[in-house]
C-alpha cells in the first residue's frame, strides 16, 4: 500500500482498507495512492512503514505481527470490536536518514509503541495508529486520535460514514480535543471539507510493506519505482 496525502484521492477510514478492489497502478505505486489486492490478501509476519520523498527514504519502522497467519485484508476487515494492537515488542528495526525534518509530530515516526489497527471510538475511526500516541477511549468523542486513514464521522465497526466531509488521509500528532479546538492539521489536501480540517505541509509519502521475511524491507537510500516485488518476495 502507498499513501500520498496530496494526490486528490482520500484514503480515509472507509476507502480501500477493508474493500476488495485494487487502487492505482504499478507505474505510479510510489507517487500516488496504491493498493494491490494480491499483496493485501497474503498471510504475513512482518510489516514496515516507510516515509519517503519520491522514493528517497526518510525513515522506516519494521514490526512483527502478533498473529502470523492473517493478511492485512483480514486484519482491517476485523472492525468489531476493533482497537486491535496487532504488533508486539515495538519496532524491531528502525532507520532515520540524516537531516530529515518534520519527525516530531509525524503520526508514525513522532511516537513510539506498537501498531494498532481500526482504532474506533464514538463516531471516529483510524486505520493505523501507534500506541505511544494519545488513543481516545471508547465513547469519548474528542476527535483527538491521529494516524493514517482517518474519519471523524463514521461508524468504525461497520465502516459506514455518516458525514463524508470528515474523511482525511494523514493526520499529524497534536492535542486538539473537539471541545476546545477547532483546527486539526492534516498533511496535504487529501481531506474532506469538514471545517475543522486544515491543510498542512506534506511531510512525505507513506509506503506500507508486508512480508514473511525481514530481509526484503527497505533500509536506506531509494525505494525504487515499484513496491510490488518487495511486498511479495
């Protein structure tokens, strides 16, 4: 999977993650939003999230899943009850390129902990968050959890939005509870027209790799122009 928060296609909570359709094309796999179902439906042991600038790696984290015989498709469709902490032991590998900027409030590289999928609370949902950040508890409608694949007006257990204008792709780590804050900074323009969602700088694009082996994950330099081979080896 690949997320570009500024390509005109919003990969919010309800788009792509739990569907059965491909998104994008191989030629633009590291330039635009991209999802390949043959990879999405493979049972996998490891997951890596890499932030990059047109293929040049900024940073990467690699995790091992608790459950080793499931695919990402299965994990993201498992929305009820959701709030699934899917990895164990935190990152087993991490790399940050020298001189990289905008890491402090990055939703992946600005916080520690394990990966959690389908974090839902009240009418909000977030597909990927890290446990080191603030995670809103069940029933608290504070719009204050931030990650990848987000929506502030959705039933997170059924994947049905109530107000599509609150979908947003990449949200930075910030303390902006709904009761007192009306300006949620998101990366780029890939978000709905909800008045609290404010376009901010794009820190990079996010490539998500999965595999049964560690050796194929990116560790430095350029990722290349296609992620298919790395994802399926």
